């Protein structure tokens, strides 16, 4: 809900786009997608930078424009920040990157689809052409959790496209954050004779799923994303023995090649070229993502890469209020 009805309202525009890139994707997910775009009150073409929102797992950009009974949705938050003079006006993109496995890491994967290409080659050009925003040196990406990983990954791999990035409670330090979840997923899979197909069939048909089942599905999605097995159901193969939990070093290495902690030095030049790089995490994050964030900030400092790092007294969930901190930072750097 809006905090005040006197705040000038921006506009959320809705489109349907047919993606050439997502056609024939490995999971047979829809290639016709809804896209929402926020423009600030009084917006005129050519005036604003562009920001792209990458939500966490189990959500899509469309969820961020839906009305909330408690607190602001993202467009309402943007209206307030702009009207109070705390943030430069920006056009903000909310894309639908949902997959049949429940979420996205926003990279190109042979197991889930070419979602990095979808964003860079189709979504952003569509928005920039229609609204006269963004362009070289005026594009930023932000996200939380899986979306935070995605924002950081994009900043590392596409420095000629993005000029600012914010990673909020983002996936990193895979040995710390993912291994406990994988072990827990094995316990869920055991009920289905370790069959991903049987488990996912149950998940889709259940009247109610548990938090443990949601976590299991997420880790199956991560396996399909980071280390897809084309011979397995939905390209899913966990990087360990399903009965004993013993990790396969070669398959785990395929996951680690995506870990920001393992790739930061390789992509130091790309990160150093950003106009703004923001990293934050709750100091009580229940997935221990703050430990990886601390390590990453230390590596960035060692490499001489300018960035902002903040920890705050909270955990992983319900931390959208942090947008009040990093959105003005990104917009100011790009304006």
C-alpha cells in the first residue's frame, strides 16, 4: 500500500512479447512472456537511466508490481523515493523469467534456457526503443538472493552492457550456502526413491508443499542450471551420490565455476569498470550468505575494486526496505 496518496504516481506499462531466444527452451517453458515497465511521474522520452529488477527464486518481476497489503510494492517505493528527492527518476523493468523448476539464476544454461540473452538481446532493447531510456553507460541491474547472484553475474560477464549493479543477499560461497541444502534435499528425495521426476510430479500436484520441499525443488533447479545433464529428467543431476551424500569433485567443480567467490579475480577488470557496485546482506542471514558476502567484499578490496558493502541487522526474508538504500545509489551513478 502507498504510504501517502499525495505522492505523484508513475505508470506501470504491461506488454506481451514473443521471445525468439526462449523458443525451444530445454524445459519447454512459455516463450510468450508478460513484461512490465515502470516510468516515473511526468516521464518524457530520453530523460532517464534504465534499471532491471531480478527477483529471487520462486518469484518473477511480475510479483514486484503486484499490490501488497503490507508495505509498498516496488513501483510505489520508486514513486516515494523520487518524489522525496532521494532518487533520480529511472525507468525500471520487471521481466518474467520464471521456469518450470520455480525460478531463475538469470544466466545462459543448457538446462534451463538462455535467460541472460533474453534480457540483454530482447527485453532491454525492446524497452529502450519504446521509452527512449537507458543506453550505453546508463543501464543498471539489481536483484536479491538468486537475483543478486544474477545481477553480479551480469556485471562480471557483460561489462560493456551494464554500468551499475547491486547484489543483495546474493548467492555466493557455494560450499557454505548450497551444500547444506543439497544434503537436506537428499532426505526429501529419499521419499521418492531418489527420483527427481517423481518428486517434481508430487510437487506440482500437491495441495500444499512444505518449506523443505520448496528448498528441494530449488536445489534441483540449481543443478539443472549450473551443471545440466541432458540424459536426466529435466536435465537434473545433483553433484553427489544420492544415498551417501558424497560429492563428485568434477560435477561440483561445474557448480563452483559459477560461484562469484571463485570467479571474482577473473572478472576483476569488468567489475572495476562499473560506475557503481553495491553489495549488502543481513548479518543474520539463515543461509549464511553474509559469510560469502564478507569474503567477496574482502576480495574486491584486495583487487582495488571500488564498491559499497553494507551489513544490516536482519535475516534473508522480507528485506525489500533495503531498496531505499541501494536504488538511489544506482540511479545517482547512472543519471
